[in-house]
């Protein structure tokens, strides 16, 4: 832990070329995200998903990540559902959930009620 900051790493798979530039090989890169930056991974704006907190740059709400986690899915299994979302972003969503549990559970309950009534989900612009 350097400078009092915790760091989480995120690995993504990208394709790179070998030394001859002929074939493609998987290359793992790592991006460091400090604990102070976790909040920057969660966004909320009235014009996206009705202002519900979501993973920045995606339309995946925090309550959806929390629901999958409550169902017993691991971070890796959640990432399989959305390959463009990395482990650091999923952990940030779960951290947000634990810090704002009542708010996020309310959004989840609201969504479940909507599904149970058989009405269509509201679409965000």
C-alpha cells in the first residue's frame, strides 16, 4: 500500500501480435485503480436510467450488479454477463451498494414490483 492508498488491479484481455507480427496472441494489461478513485467508477445523471447509480460509461445499474451478487454470482460470473465491465467496476458497484444499501435495495424492489405487475420497464433516454 503506497502512500496510504489501496490499489485494485483490473486485467483486460487484448489481442497483440507476436515478435514477428504474424499471429495474434492474448496479452493481459493491468490498470491500477486507487481506493480514492472507486467513486469515479459510479455515475448518476437524471438523463440516464432515471438517475439511478450505474457503472460509469455503461447502462448497467448498481442495483443489477447487487442483485446478481445477492443471487450468489461471483465477480467473475457477473463479468461474464457484461464482458466490457471489469472486476474493478464490479467491486466499485458492490462497494456503492454496501454504502447505500437502502437506496439500492429500493431500486431493486421497484424493478421487481414492475416485473411482477407485468408492466414494461421504464426506458431511460
